[in-house]
C-alpha cells in the first residue's frame, strides 16, 4: 500500500488519524508516526516526535 500517510487512506483509521500527541501535546494533529512509550511499548505520535522516547 503506497502513501498510507496521505489522502483517503487516513479516513479509514479510527478518529481519522487525528488526536493529541502524547509527547509534545499538540492537539488535533495527525498521529501517523511511531514513538516509544516509557515502558518500551509503541506510541502513536506526530511527525515532530517520530521515533522519540516518551518520558
Ligand atoms: Zn508530537
């Protein structure tokens, strides 16, 4: 599947991929990137926080 971070593919996702980033706290931002939670799990984060470790 190409371009799964753009366009109509997003609208199939729960909440249309928008929410509050758990790391930087931005609201109504697209959470399409993977960060790491404090316990080693995965978090949905925004582009700015791609790959970051939550504290
Ligand atoms: Zn963020």
